[in-house]
């Protein structure tokens, strides 16, 4: 134990602090996901529309968000906008804003992809049976789109959870930040804590994301 | 037997500059089986798609039992229920099992009772030998089985007329027969049908009338006997020769 620095975990409330750090990360991703999914669906549907102006605007939004490293976005929102507009943003709120912007962009692209992957003849056979366009969407197109979408959006959620590790850079005390604090505090007594604590962080991320990606795989297989 | 139920008058279809159908006139009588033949790309699929208002026509009109088929009309979904269509590509809904594929339209479009729709679906599936597949999903079926389900899915709507667009063209040869047999059975029941096919023996056996299309026009219209033994136009002779050549080669092997 001594060699790996795991004993630090048992000291004081260290284990609980790490878990609550993970809780912060999970909360931020969950809130962002809940915002991103409906907005992403809306924008994704708009992206399949014929209106060129709307499509161009959405495309630009998507590209900007994709090209920009998430850390830069976090800095812009947290340090940049608070200066320029003079408002007060907590690190957590800034994180939710950035993750929602990012999640919405990614989600809209997934929705667009799922929608255009439904073959034309699905629309036509439905029409030939006398289904109205609304019925066609309700019973044929949306169910198929959702089946394609769910595994993909679950993967997006795990990507978000992982990326929350960046928010320590704007002062949010999430799991990685807690880990740093613990390591710092025990620097003299347990010089090996870095290994044990980061190993724990690794396991925590793994435990948070693994079941989610298992679920995605299972759904993918079931609906293939 | 002699009431005309479908009339086409001067039906003209263009894709941009490209004219595909140039004024097609056609009457189909109750209980009649019309087989449409013609070289690839002559507009056979387009003709069927126009009848079902999947394509907009630029001129002319199409009437089913006197009712005009108009892609813009509010009653389009209503007219379409009277037309059953089966396409070349397997177009079952992949997220629904066979029974749900078949009963979706009767339940949602015709608002029939579930028990009634399911009972008829099972009866029709039994007739095409697929009752035991009612719970299967399309991906679990062979091409021939999928096409038989697609036929049942159209039949359950009680259409006035059935349109078949090369429903066996994408099938492995050993599955063609099972699908054609189902269609032969429908003909025996006196169903009105327009069939596009490349199976010449089948065309000859099932048709009451052959309509040969080339260059956007109906070039020849006659009984199957006459069309296959004594085609009047040179274009029809050439068309038939391509099939004949295949047969000669096969016997020579
Ligand atoms: N959506 C479309 N847009 C433009 N041109 C089209 C479209 N659909 C069909 N065409 C053209 O219309 C012509 C007739 O096509 P159609 O599919 O009706 O032919 P077909 O007689 O069914 O041929 P095949 O025997 O190969 O199935 C072709 O030249 C085709 O390129
Ligand atoms: Mg065709």
C-alpha cells in the first residue's frame, strides 16, 4: 500500500471528497446533456431543411464549435465574457454553457446524420400505404431515427463526462482538482500519493463511463 | 368485367428537360392484368409512380374510379389507399415485425380495430405461407419472404388496383418463383393489376394485355399471344430478340 500511495485515500474524508468531485463532473455533464439533446434535435431537424440560410448558419456554428478546443471555449466564456459583459458567472455555470454549446452542436450533427440515413423508399412506401406525412414521421421515421441516435448520443455523454476534466482550469473543483489538492496536502507524508490518487481517478472515470458505453453497445446490437 | 376503373389521359412526365413519358393514354378494366414491358429506362417505374402520385405529372390526368389523382389534393392519402404498390427494393419498415408492418396502415390510416386487422393479417400471411413469420423482423427474412410480406401489406388495405414494379428483380433466382406464384394467385382471384416485369414467361402467362413502352410512348398494345408470337413494331421485335438471344444461348450450353 505504502508504495502505491493508496493509503492517502483512507485519510480523513479524502475518498468522499474524490467522490463528490466526481459528482460535480457528473452533474455538469448531466445538466449539459439534458440541455443539448432537445436543442440538438431541433437544430438537427433544421439542418435537413431546404432553407439555405438556416443551413449555412447552423453549419458555421457546428464548425466553429468543433474546431475550437473545449478549453479555449471555457476560457472565452469564463474569463472573456465576464470581463466584456461584466456579468458574474460561476465556474460551474460557465462549464454548463460551454458543454451545452458543444453538446448541442455535436447532437445536431448526429440527428442530421440519422435523419438523412433513412432511405427515401421508407417515406415512399409509407406514402403509398396512405400514411400522411405526419403519420410517416411519427410511426416510421422518428422511431428509426431514435434507434440510430440513442447509442450515438450515449457515446456523446461519455465524451462529455471525460471532457469535464478540463474545467479544473477555470477553478471548478471536480474530481481531478480534488485529486490535485489531496496530493498537494500529502506531499510530505506520502510522496507516492500521486500514483495512488490518479489511479483512483482513473478507476472512477472508468466506473462512470464503462456502464454507459456497455449500454450503448447493447442497444446498438439490439437495434442493428 | 368491362368497367374501366383506371384511366390515364395524356400523362406526361419530365424530369427537368428530360421527357420520360410523352402523353400516355391507358384504360385498365376491373379485374384486368396489364403487364408493362419496355427497355430499361423507358419509364415503366415512372409510370407506376405517377399513378400512385409519388411523382408529379406535368400534363394529362389520371383517374381512379372517376376520382382524379392529384399530388396536391387533400384527399391524396384516401386515393392512395385504393392503390396497392410493391416496389423492387425490399421496403418493409425495419423497426417493425412482420405483423406490425402489415397492420400499421389498417390501424393508423383506416382506423380499423386491432383484433380485426391482426386477424386478417394472419389470414393473408398464411395464404402466402408466412404465418409462422408474423413475429419476425424484416432482417430475419429472405428477399422472397420480404416481398411476400410487402404484397400482404398492400393487400390488407383492400386496394382496387395493385401495382408491381419488378418485384422479383432483386431476388435470387430460387426465390423468384415463390413471389410470382403469389401474384399468379392474385390474378386468379380476379384482382386488377399493373405489373412491370422482366420475367417474360411470367408476363405471357399472367397478362390479359401487354403494353409496350418505348421513347415515352405506348408503342404497342396487344394480347400476350400476339405480342410474343407476332409483335407488330420493329421496336418490340428488337426488345423481344434480346430475351430470345438469352434463351438460345442457354439451350446451346
Ligand atoms: N428522380 C429522377 N430524376 C431524374 N430523372 C429520373 C428520375 N427518376 C427516373 N429518371 C429518369 O427517367 C427515366 C425512366 O426511368 P424509370 O426508372 O421509370 O425507367 P424504367 O423503365 O423503370 O427502367 P428499368 O427497367 O431499368 O427499371 C430514366 O431515364 C431515368 O434516368
Ligand atoms: Mg424500373
